[in-house]
C-alpha cells in the first residue's frame, strides 16, 4: 500500500475501513477477470487469493455476541462469496467473477450508506447544557438555569 493510501485510511472510521475492504475485493476480482482474459493462471490465482483473504478477514472480525442476526447473515454472505469466488476461479469464468462483484458491490453500497448516515449524525458525547423550562409563576430572572 502506498503512503498516500495509508494516510487516507489513518483517519478512517471503522465503517470506512469496511468499505475500503469491499473495494479491495472488487479490485482484486477485476484483476482476476483481466488475468483470465490474458490466460494468466498465476495472475488469476494471486488476485483470487487476495480477494479470499479479505473475505476471511471480514468474517473473522464479526462479533456474533454483539452483532446478533446481522452478523450471522454477514457471515453466511462471506462464506457464500468465498465459495462463489473459488468456483469462478476454478472455471476461469469472468461472468461468475462479475456475479460475485455485483453481490459485493450491493453490500458495499449499503455500508457506504451507513457511513453517510454516520457523517450526518452528531457524535455521541457531552451535549451543551439545556435550559430548563420556567415554572408558570416564576419571575424572568429565575427562568434561565444551566
């Protein structure tokens, strides 16, 4: 990874990092397609190996105890994409690689939406003090409290 890419990811949120991993899978699967088209078996295997490593990494980082059903669904998705990627590689099939890319892209876009929603939500933490509501019969000076 280049220095620029490392610096871009330094300040990334956990969701941004997940999106970057999906982007990596997509990039490596396109590299596998290009290798198939040039009859480069070693290049295809290398690209597939890197995509599979990302699927393994994503699946290994799932927290089933915290994530519940969504984590289970993601685990099944990663296992399925892993198997489909192996099948695409074995068949040297650009069409099958494209199917995996399409599925990964769908999930990646959902994570991008999560990242966008998080960017719009103010961070949790201390909030500015709220002004209390005055009692109906209190005087003006006692209405404002921190």
